[in-house]
């Protein structure tokens, strides 16, 4: 079993304290006073490394895989890179000043949220500016035109299509490779927040109506679920991931994850609970399944990302409030690449952190069973 606090870690280095402890409450108060700026440092390994700065021309910043991996013995999670999305710093005049001065190089990013891989590019929604972002493998940033969306949150890419859920306008939209709206797929949704796709099928969470909408190749829409706490029911779900024959739903205010059959919508299993210990789910925001079947779940209250086995076994948590590599401030969307990389949108730090599992033995990571509701 992997310990939540690695043996030999000094008290001031323990990155996985319960969020309700006095130390964490004090840190959260300090975060509010500082505009949610945290202290640096790596969450899980707690090694002393220099903090990364933001550049005016965002570029991927490679991190030593040997120095930034947790825990010390295999299997481990490695931090591959940190990509700054802070193209220009916010200043008096903001976007208006940028346009008046002709600054076309910098892209102001306010509140990045959702993520999806499009080949080796990472697509990101920015709910704060109403734009979509494309981040290249070298960390170059391109943004969609202004005015295309009101509050884009969820994004998915598959079979050459890119689909976006615009929460405020209630639209599900297909965009082209230049991130321009190409087709409205659904209108009148009540707070759509997450989307997944495979071939010609799309699934979108309609959070305001506590359900999943399954859309087939002909455009036929089939609702799945209703409000409640039973199997196949939801309470403000906000995270969604598709993995083969499993549709994983982050049932946020039931504080659990549910696995559904993506075709029939039949509930298959669930796990998770409310709490402030690592691996619990007080404010789930994102979910992804990596190439080895591990579930990655972000929690914005804990400022952590937790790893689980496909059967709901809790493996480890990485993160904690801060600005250093491996730390988070409001982790949100997560996207898994077929080659094993997992991108986490570190929203209030305005960056993406890319991880992968390394050294996993046959049968996956050792685990402890998560308590089910």
C-alpha cells in the first residue's frame, strides 16, 4: 500500500494533509488574501527545486523526471513538463490596451478549465475570456477569435472532430481545427459542462438538469439519469471521461464517480465519498483515464489530483496548494494521451502540468480500496 504521507517526510514537507486541518485552513486564508497565490514546492516528493516563472511567449518547460517523481520507489508518477498559459500579464486596460497597442504576440488567459488532446497539441477552454486555446508540443499558444463563445468549459477531440460545451450559452458546438465555430449540435442546454466523444457518438453532461445526454451518429439524443443519489442518478455532475466500454461520470455533489455502460446508460459501479482526506471528493472538477487504465481525478477543494484503479482502488494523491512544479491552485480539466501522458489544467496558476505513470508493475499500482457510498 502506498502511504499518503511517505515515511521519513518531515512535518513541514507533508503535502497530503487533510484540507480541514488548522494548517490547511490557515493556508487557505492566506490564499484568499494573496489572490490564491500559493507557496512553491512539489506536492508529493517535496524536493527543493526552483519555482518556474511565466514568460511572455509561453513555452513548455521540461522538468527532470528523476528529480520530480513520487514516491521514491517504483511505481511512480513523473512530472514531464509545465506549460505556462500566461501569455501576457493582466494590467490596467487589459484586453483593450492589448488591441490598442497592437500587441498580437501575447494572449491573455484568464480562467483555463477544460482540456483535450488533439494529436500532440493540447486544446484548452478559457471560461474567463470565452476563447479556446491550442498549445503545441513546443508550448506555443494560439487562441480562437474573440466572441465565439460565452463560457466554454468542456472540450473533446476524436475522429478529427472537436466538440465544445459552452456552459453559459447552453450550446454544444463543433469547431474546426482553427477553433472557429462550425456547427451547433445542441441548443437550450442547462449548464453543459463536460463532453466526451468516440467515432460518431458524443456524450455531454447537462449539469443543470443532472443528466448525461448521449448523441448518436444520426443526431438522436438519449437522456441518461435524473437527479438523485441512487445508482444511475446524479447531483450536479461536472466531469466526464470515456474509456472503451466505460463512461465515467464525476457525480460532483454526490461526491462519487459512477461508471456507466456508454451505450445503454446502465450504471455499473460507483465509488467515492465526501471528506477532506487525500482521495476523497469534496469538489471534483475533472476526470480522465490513462493508457494503463488508471483514473485521474482533480479536486479543486483539496488542490490535488488523485489516482485510482479502474475498480475504485485509491492509489495516491499528488499536489497541494502552491505555485511550484507539481502543486496546484484549482486543478480542473484533465486529458489523457494514448502514449501515457496526462495533462492537468492548473487553472488559477494559468498553466498545464503534464504527468505520466512510470515503473508500474504488472497488475498496476498497489492500492487501497476506496470507500463506496
